[in-house]
């Protein structure tokens, strides 16, 4: 297991938070551990980081630290 912290500058509203949460949940092997405005802590099994970043960006948010 690996834990990553992603900086998501535009994630400030509850709607954005829900979109990011849904995007992370859609990726097998990824679990959202903590979400705060502008940041998400995600636990990964395997090498799913690229898929998580892609899903978050498809949900309309930009990840600053890919």
C-alpha cells in the first residue's frame, strides 16, 4: 500500500469535494483517506496513481502535483 497526497487547488466547494471523492472511488485499488479544501490523501494498492489523477481531472479538477 502507498499513500499519496494530491494538491487540488480548485477543490474548495462541497460539490468539488464530492466530485473528487466519486472519481477516487471509481478507481479499483484506490481509497480516499482524507479530503480537505485543496488536498486529498489517497491510499493506493499497486500503481494506480496515474489512473487516480486522470479520474480527478476528468471530474473537472486540476491536480497540481502529478
